[in-house]
């Protein structure tokens, strides 16, 4: 190993990383120290003289580890956060070691080929058009941004407006349509794109959070400008899916653009058992999905998919005299993402798909959905518990004693208990516990252990705090 990279430093870091992984399954999910303790251990003034690298890593590990949330472990059920599959983690270590700037093909031909292959595999796995354009971005937020940038470009191009050159001032404008259950990242993307959120036309949803087609029809009838509509595959609370077979033709009749936010729910397409939930989704114009959520690769790996590759490129591509662009055999990554410099984030996706194969991805989805049903069944057996949603995927909404205060109290107790971690939400005006099962490590035993802890916290809710 070269002198500038001490082998002992990397060996010690590996030992520390493996020690964390060894304790992950059994450690308390909630942090064991507060922010002030962490600030005391990690803070202080910037030192005048630096410390040896080994000492820096050692101090960081010893100070930070007690405060780490075990979100990568088997009993973290908050925010639809998955863990990291071993092959994905190992590949991500290689990505950091190789240190490739994958903005251009010329900077990393192997990363470009891996992303091309992974993109083709993803389109096949998810049942989306084979000619669609695929871009690997930082997460679900930027996946929505990239897809909606393509939507903005194309619907304005159709009416003769070049938004990339002229901007939005003086443009014909766009009528924006979204479900009243659309995820916050959709609206944030609209803000980033200069489209704003004040005039978004909200389409009514049913008791499970599914867009109501008749409401969409009447909303579209009131539109007079180019239309961009946003649907969702997997409601972030209930896990429900919009009825794409009915929605797609309605948007098509209006010559609009339909974007589907499928951050975690789009992975249902990979499962023969759950594929019916996304029936008709291939007729949309763009889709977003997050590989961290259900493919279980490390963070920094959202995916934007656009049926019209030219619209995708037209919205986000860039060039200048000093760039060495591809020879036409493929697209440079910079032409499909918001970033310029970027890590080779498609490599863990490539490795995980190659390792799991089609059947392995389906099994991962099916197992998490079965565990969610088990969770709902265990909790729902109590007379003091009401399951608010149809558990069609991996999400479970739970309410305790039909009371907002009790429900919030149980959530807080569970978070402090540390056996598992989950969050709260408001669903159709009622407080609810929100459970998301999306980690390859989670087992039946983890579900039972967590359900027991939740019911114990419920039993304690009558006791003084």
C-alpha cells in the first residue's frame, strides 16, 4: 500500500465498522446520548495543530457511536428507511475507494457501463418502457425534481415555449395537478422549478389515500393551460396506490404529462404477488423511485425515469467548450441529473441487482409486506388498537384507544423504550402511529418483539410519566 495511505488506518477503520455491524441487531434503536453530550464529546474550538489520522477516527467512533440511531437495523420502522444489503455496502466502499467523478463517461467508463446495465435491468424489473431514460440522483427528492423538470420542459415545448432559454416569465404557464395525499417532495420540487405551490389543483383521495378518478376528471376539465399531473405509487402513510388504469387515460385525453412518485411503492412492480397494485403505471410519462428504500443500497441513490429521453435531456443537459462529452454511444450522466460532479452511485444498484436477481428482489418485497401484515395482525388483535389502513404493502397505521393523546403518548414511550423505533403522523384528521417495514434484516422475531414492546407501552400509558 502506498505510503500516503497507511494500511493500519484502513484496517482499524474496518475493525470499527465491523464492530458496529456486529452490535447493530441487538443495540437499542434510539440513541443513548443527547445532543449536548455529543457536542461536548465532538466539539470545541478548531485545533491549531491537527491530530494523527488514527486518533481522529478513533475519537470520532468512540464519541459518535453511542449517539447513532440504529436505522440500518431490523427494528427501525420509521420514515420508510431501509438498511444496506451487504453486497451494496461492500460495493459502496469500493465506490468511495475508487473515487470516481461520474459526471462524464470519460471520467469513469466502468461506472458508466454499470449504470447503463443497471438502468436496463431496472426498466425490465419494474415493467417500464425499455426506451425510457434513467438517471441516478441523490434521493427521492431529486428524482422528483429531475422528472418534473422534464415535464416542465416538454409541456411548454409543445406550445412553443423554450423554458430553459426564456425562463418562466412570460410563459403560457402550467396547470399543476396533484393528489391531496401527494408527498411533500413533489411540492418541494415544484418550488425548486419555479412553478410554485399556491396554485396546485388538489385532487380528492378516498379513505385509503387513493386518488379518485372522477375528482381528477373534473379537475382536468377546469384546466386551460398545459397540464402536469402527479400521482403516487405507495402512499407514504397508508401504502395505497392510485388507480393508474383509470388515471392515465384521463391525463392522456388532456394531452398532459403524468408523473408518478413511487419512492418505495414502485418496487411492488418487481413482485408477481404485488404487481397488480401498479397495473397501468407504464402508461405514465415519468417515475421516481429510491433504491435506498427497498433495494436496500446505501443512501444517495434515487432514480429518475423519463419515458421521453429527449425531454429528459432537454431539461437537464449542459455543455461547454472544455467538457469531453460522449461520442453518441450513450448519455453522459450530467445530462440527466441536477448535479455536475457526483459519485458513481449506480454501482451499488448494479451489484445488488446482480446479486439478488429478479427473484431475490421479489422475495425482498414480498417478505417485508408479509411482515407488515404480521405486525398489523399482532397489534390489531388488541381491543385497544385500531388499524386504520388496508395493509396492502409495507405500511401500517395504528391508533390506540381511539384517542389522539393516548396514541401520541404510546409513540413517545416506544421511542424512549428503544426496542424499536417508529414515528407518528396525522391520517384523515386523526393521530396515528406509522410503521414502515422495508429492511432485508427484519424477521418474524423482530416483528413479534416490537409488537410486544408497543403493547407494553400501551399498557403503561395509564401510568404516571
